[in-house]
């Protein structure tokens, strides 16, 4: 009895009845999405540790907490608006 004969078994290339053929998830778009996510996270995480020292150098040591809080808030708001953009 082969795997195709067993109830409940499915092969990786077969699609569910009534649906289109399954598309592979690991394609160029997936790789570009992973790369852009990695680069965005890296840029954000390289900026945050350096920001307090930079602000102190500019003479804004007493405003460090406020500026970092505003930076974080605006980053969260801008990400929310980007998520709602239509994808073409």
C-alpha cells in the first residue's frame, strides 16, 4: 500500500480539491521580503543605541527620554500607515 492509497495522506505538490495549484512559499518575493525585514530591523537597532550619545553631544541630554519616546511613537505610527497601503 503506497502513501497515495492511505486516507488522509497528501503529497506536497497536490492541491486541495476545488483550489488552484499550490504555489511554493520560498520564492524570490519571499526572499526579498526577508531581506528587507532584516535590513530594516538592523537599521533601527543600530540607530537606537547611538541616539542617546548623539543627543547628549548636541546638548539635549535633558530631552533624551522625550526624543527617544517620540521617535519610537512616530516609528510605530508610520509602520501602521505603511501596512494599510495597497500592494500592486
